[in-house]
C-alpha cells in the first residue's frame, strides 16, 4: 500500500506542502484547497493526510471511491454525487471539500509535496504487507 | 427483452430543476391513453408547497364527491417536494403517494423511499397524476434522459415485485453498469386480490446487485395500481449530480448536511443504532415498556420477545454496507437479509434478498401473532413485499382473525382448514399465499379488519360489539404496531390521524405515559397539534422523518424542548431556505403544514368522512376488553380506579372494575377530542371553522364550499 507518511516531529510548519498541493490540483495557493493540512499548535504541528485506510470506501453509496492497484483510495468524479458521507466517515478527517466544488478530495499519495518539504516531514512509503 | 407495443408517447422539453421545482406535473390518463404536462402555479407552491400538498390538490380536482377507489376517475398520485432529491441532507429521497383508499374511502398518503421519486423529479416532474383504467396490462415509462413518457403494453409474465422490478431494471438500463439509474414502482399478485396492499419502490443496490424494495405501505395503494391494469411505472434518469436540485445556496445545504453526517457518525452507535439494525432496535424497547403488541394488542410484553430482538435480526442482516434508500442518507436504516431461502410458497428453496424487517413488520408479523422465529418473520416480510401486501395491515388483520379463532368465531371449517392458533406460522403462510392466489379464507382476511367484522357478524353470528372492541381499525385502516392503551395522547395520535391509525402523525407514548410531560388535556392537545403539523412537513418536502429524531444532537436533552429536537428543526429551516430561496422559520414551517393538513381534513369530509365519529378508536386501543387483559395489569388498573376515580377496588368483581374503568377512559377520550379539536381550530364536530381556514390561508372557494355543507 502506498501512502503519504507524516513525521510531525520534523515538521517546521512552513506550509509549503499545502501550497504545492493546492497549486497542483486547484491552480491556486490556498491551504483550504490542499489535500495535506498542517495545523500549528503549542507543541509540534498536527499533520493531516489520508492514510489510505479505506474506511471511506465502504461508506460511498455510488461506489465512487475505490482502492487502486497501489493501495491508494481514489475518487471517481463521474460517479460522485457529492453527498459527503465519506467526509464524515473518515476517522482522520482527511477527506476535504471546498466551496464551489461538489466532489470531495483527498491525498492520493502523488508525492508532489514531498519534493518541496525542507524538513523531511513527509515521505511516500510503501507497505508491501497491506 | 419483453416485446412491448407503444400505446401512447409524449415528448417534453428537458429543463433543469430550479430551486427545487420543475413547475410542471405529469398527467396520464390510462383509459384515454392521454399524456400531458400541467403547469404548476404560484398558488400551488404558496398554498400546497409540493409533495403531499401537490398530490392532494391534483386529486381534489380529479375525483368527484362520490368517487370510489375503483372508479376510473380515482387517481394515483406520486409527488416529490422541493427538497426531494438533494444528496446533501440525510433522508431526502422520499416520494409521497396518495389515492382514494380501498380500505377507507378517503385519501391515504404514504411516504416512501427508493430512487423513483428523485429520478422522476429530475426527469422533469413535480408530481405524477395517474387516472383512468387501461384496457390491457400496461407499464408507464418515463425516460428522463430523452424527455419521453410512454404507455407501453405489459405482456410480462411476472407480477411479483422482487422479480418484476429486477426484470424491468435490466430491460431499461442501457447496460448492467447503469442499473442504478432505473427505478420501478410495482405491486405483486396479492394486490390484485386483497385491499391491504402496498406499492414497492425500487432502488438498485450496486453492491448486492439486487433490486431493493421500499414500501408505500398503508391504505391499499397497490390495489389501485393493479385495478388500473398498471403493472409498473419505470423511470430512467442518468444525470444525477450533487447540485441537480439546483439550490440557491449549495454551501449552506452542504454544510448542514455534513454537520448531520458527523452527528450520525458520532452518535448513532450509542443512540438508536439505525445503521446497525434499523428500526428493529425498537423491539426490545417496546417490550421493556409494555408496548409491543402481543395477541392482537391484548398485551404489551412477552417473555418470548427476546427471540425477536434486534440482536437476533442482526445475526441475519448483512452488515457494513451503506444501506440508505437514497444517496446521502448516512442514517442508512434499511437492512437486508441476503441469501435467504424461503421454506414455503412459490419461491421455496430459491435464494432471495429480503429488505428489513423493520420494527412494524416484527410487531405485525411476529409478536402480535405470537410468531417468535425471526426467520418466519423475514419470510413473511419477503412474501408481503413481493406480493404487494402491507406488513402492518397484514399483521393486524391476521391478529384479529387469530383472536376470532381463539374465541370460536372462526374454526377450521370456516377458514377452509387453516389452523389459526396463536403462533401457527404455517397457517399464516397459507393465508398470505392464498392472498396471492386469490382464493380461500386468505382473501377474506385480505379485505382488512373492517370488512372481516362485517362478514363475521353477518355469516357467523358473531357479537358485533366484541368484534368492534377487538378489531384494531379506525376509518377502515388497521392500527400500526404500538400499544396505546396506557397513553391517552397516543390514542388520539393514532385515531385523529387523517388517513387512519398510523403513527406517522404523532408518537407521544414516551412523552405522555413514560415521562408524564403532557399531563393536562391542553398539554396533550398542544402536542397533538404541533407534532402532526411538524411531521406533515416531511411529506410536503419529500423528506424522511427518521433523521429528525432518531438521531439527536449530543446536547439535545439540555434544550428547552427536547422532544422537538430544536437544532434539527433549525436544520430544516436552513435547508429549505438554501434550496428554495424562500423565507422560512419554525412558525411558517408549521403554517405550511397546517394549510395542507386542513385541506386533507376537508377532503375527507368531502368524501363522506372526517366526522367526530370517525375519530373514535376501538376499545382495545383504549383499555382492557377482556378479563385476562385487565388481570394482566390488575395492579395498574386497580390503582387507577383509586387515584383517578376515587373508587376502592377492594372486593369488586373484575367485570365491574372493567366497566368502571371503561366508562372513565371513554369519557377521558371524549374530553381529549374536545381539547384537540379546539386547538386545531375545528368545531366540536371536527369541522374546520371558516375563520380558522381564513387565518391560515386555506380559504379556497372549493374548500369553503365543502365546509359550509357541514356547518
């Protein structure tokens, strides 16, 4: 299974990963449109990106969510009817929506953000066992 | 592929829904093979809103004062409401069916899930109005992708819904991957022979790869469908998106829906467990509170009821699937028993998928008949559905017949050899298969309790007074499955219900009997005003009631009026405004309902009912009819005699105490009627006053004209 692994102990909360992600998928620099979310706290930052656990897949009434051959949960826009049951079902709060869009979005472990991280706080990792 | 002839065809312009409305309805005359589009006026939207309101308005102008259920001009209307079909807020996929009921002779309304409603709405129609009788078996096909409506011949061999729905879905879907875009309304063979019928609304379950069926259950709607020689309605619509209902404020709609999704995600597992077991969770609660019907509502409890508890059904339900009957319903209460193999009837030995059973079916086909094997209940559920028979009326009718059997009013000679001893599931199976075959004593049971009372008194010399006391019907409709004996408010909740005794107008037993929150007549009258009006609103909008109070916000108990679930009422206000763009608050919400509710009341009067005498329950719903019932709750009843009537029960024979209790309870009920009618703006005879109709804005000339006949 391929997923984006987060290492909050390394994170410096520079938010460049959010910029990279939202620029790639929404062509804007907007953390509300990023598939990875960094929240600053009094201690180490909270990092939120999909773990590809697949729980959301079960919740989808139209089978718009599926797990691809690499173990990544994908959203099929053509089948999605924007009910957001998956957002509520996600145990890590990693399925997102944004104003003006119907289809929710999530990290697909593309790795674009990892190339921009200056602190080695995010890595694409593969777990062959799962 | 079935060889069909096109008997009539109508093309229409496809247009987007705007703010929840199409502003047109579809009229089909099966006799004249006429199909046309009717405009929706501003007046219709202002006064009737949509859904049940549109149904009743169209029906009013389609039928005559003396129209009977099987007259050609009787209409079968299916409407959807402005909020219907949105995919954001749980419980938003309901159709509302109305017709002049074969059981009651007045309008019946049913609120039903499945995909038909939203697809028919997005195909371009706010309501479908079907009139006339075809001269051969037909189907009506609405192609919402192409903008065509067709009446087509129906040489289909199958009538029973679990097969017919699947066949039609396969026939009209472009390919197997698109079966989810087709939905079917049908009724089975039973609906051709009995009055206690229902309609099945399908939704294609992509995971199970079966057509699931939801029921427009009450009042005999399936019998009307089959009397019109209409085998099915089919709709195809492939364009569903998250904004197809075209709301003015998608963001608010989505945020409100998401808030409820999260509430359900967090709360359902510890509240009603709707996602785990559906409404079956009520079985053990009702048994604990002495409210589960046993032996035709004689008792409210049984030691054997644990065998029908939700835990037992959970073992049969396939778990972990999103079992919503419309997209976006995270409450997902409809459960299915997959891989079920019936032990009786024409499908014996075959593998079928069965929807439910829901609480009402467990009560009706299980505890009330003393059938304690959950698999027998599942099998009765399966056959009721596929034959197009209402599990509630079926259960209550069979329970009545079994009690008559117990008393010797019926015997094997009179039932054609069927043993109707309590708990004899085989006898009950034989009844339902006879209903489907149109033969034997099953057909008499299938006419419902009201007609059985007449037959048993006439043919078997049974005591009409006893039959009246134990026959659990009012207005001609069978009671649904809660014991109302110890809750005066619920006696009213059932019996004031316009269509007949169904719990969807008011369920007040806990407020009244358990928590004593509405002690005075005025309190009860207020509850019997507010809740029926609030619940009517779901039927105007195309919504389901369950996400209102079968999930509650964590802090609901701390609010001023927890029974109303104030946060959810506000959700409804918010999503109504978000979709329609019209002003709304919690007061106008009630006012919208009040207009349609009073219109329906006057409609009942126009059809010859709606009188005070129609709102009187059988005594079984009010108190103990038999000595054994009295003795089963002797402590309660003796203590009531003392505390409420000031009568010392000591030394009095049971028969005398029963008589005293009955006198008191019947008097209390009459006082309740007075209080409720006054609160509703009606005369003591139950006639809405002209002043009241004017004050709520339901003073249309045709309404006033009917009311004047009664004043």
